[in-house]
C-alpha cells in the first residue's frame, strides 16, 4: 500500500493511504505521521476483515512516495 506524505504550511506532516478512503494522519515529524497512518491502515484492514468486507490486494504492505 502506497503512503503519500506532504508537509503542510504550518510545519506538520500529513500521511495518507489513497487505497483506503479516509486513512490519513498528521504528525509533528515525517516519521510520526507515517507511523500513525500505518497503524490506522492496519486497524482499518483488520476491521474490514472482521466484518467480511473486501480489502485491496496487497503486493507490499507499505511503500512511501516522498
């Protein structure tokens, strides 16, 4: 799953997993934002599996684009 990372004008970092709608997280550092979004993505995937919902095909767990 691809992680997109950007720095906001106020200095915070935002990380997003486009394959999972709404999965994004802010952090004071790039590493914090990535760690938070990875944890959130795993929770969303686990919840979908628990409820019998489909998840995206995973070739790699996480890759980043910045």
